[in-house]
C-alpha cells in the first residue's frame, strides 16, 4: 500500500514537472515572438517620425 502511495506521488510530481516545463517553454516562445517584433516596431516608428518631420 505504501509503495502504491509513493508511486502515485512520484507520478503526480513528474506530471506537474512536465506541465511546468511546457508552460516555461511556451512563455519562452512568447517572449521570443515579442522580441522579434521590436525591430519592425522601431522601423514603423522611425518611418512615422520621418513623415511627420517633412
């Protein structure tokens, strides 16, 4: 019985770790996607500023 409880705890712990790893990977991907948009945003702002100065 105790062995079954220990195995259940281990299984649940592994499951939670996988979920956490997945969420961390997803957050990393989100940050990479956001940071890849920064150059385009900067270019757009520069272009708008150039038009406003002329």
